[in-house]
C-alpha cells in the first residue's frame, strides 16, 4: 500500500484571499479567550469520535493542550 502524500499548498499572496498556511496565528496581545479548557475537551471528543481512545488522564489532557497551543501559536 502506498502512503498518502498531500499535495503542497502554495502560499497565497496578500489580496488573494486567505493566506495558506493559516497557522500559526499571531500571538494574542491580551488574554486569549479562544484557547480554553473547553477547546481541549472539544478536540479530545472529536478524537474519540474518530475511534481514538478517550483523553481521560490529566497528563494526556495537558499534552493535548500543549501540542494544540504550539500548533496554533508557535509555528513549525
């Protein structure tokens, strides 16, 4: 079986619409109300709905939150 390799997405130019890749987003200047424990719970539930084990352990929840935060704000 051949591994799936997504096609590269070229970066958009300003004025062309949304920029790709869209992440990371700029650091929030103030408190980020979007990044909350509820976001981590929602992502954990989506993972579970797709057949992954529940993210029930606090260490797993903390790791998921850390990786999600890095994805959103710290770049690659």
